[in-house]
C-alpha cells in the first residue's frame, strides 16, 4: 500500500501483449467492480489500463532483445513462433479473470496513454478464486512472501488499515 496510487477490484476485459525495449508486457483493460483505495478515485463500471510484466512475444523479438549474440537467421519461422514470457513464473493475465490490483500510475514509461503498473510485480496482483483472493508466490519467493488468502471483507479491512503512499509508519 505504501507505494500504491490505486487499489481496485475488477474483471479483465481485454489482454494484449507488447514488447518495449527488451521486455515483454501485457496491457490489461480492467473493468472496475470496486475501488478499495482511494474510495473516490474510480467508479464501478469505469475501465483502467494496467500493465503487467510478461506476455506473449515472438522468437524473433527474443533473439533481437538478446543482441542476436549467436548470429541466428531471423526469418518467417522465428517471426511467427510465439513464446510465453513469465515473470517469476507468475501466470499471465486472462480475459475474464477477476483480480484485485495494487497499482502505481505510469511507473514504467512504456505506453503513451494513461495507465497503471502493478506495484511489486506479481506481489501486487490478487486473483479471485472460489470467493478468495490469492497472491501468486513464485519458488524464488517462497518463505519470503506470504501467499495471501483472504475473502473480500478481509481484503478490504487489510487495505483500509494499511499505511498509505506518502505516509510514514
């Protein structure tokens, strides 16, 4: 919460992958169900653009991003071969997915339009499953981060009690 400008719960309406510099991202159009913080920032039914690390790219883009160190030929096969890029093994966003995001405004500088980036990469995204919000914890973070498992009321209470951006503990 200390680095978040916005905390919203909603549904992914669209997901598009794109490459910027040498990194692959996913652009998510999120329809807001509820704004958890600050309460009046966005309204139910509004959409916000969210950028997450990871997405679908081409084999050719990966070769170029790595400087084509091995002098590989880049042809139609490489241009058309799709590769899934995961950040710390975190699953990619999916259209129709219900999530809560902890977001920071324009934190990455990768789009010309207004957007939010997920605070703390996969740490700032909670998926809704069977009435519970859960955070993905990759193998490298096991024991360092909790997997967070909360219902909607518990999550709202946690957000309400958390320190805010720009405040000291």
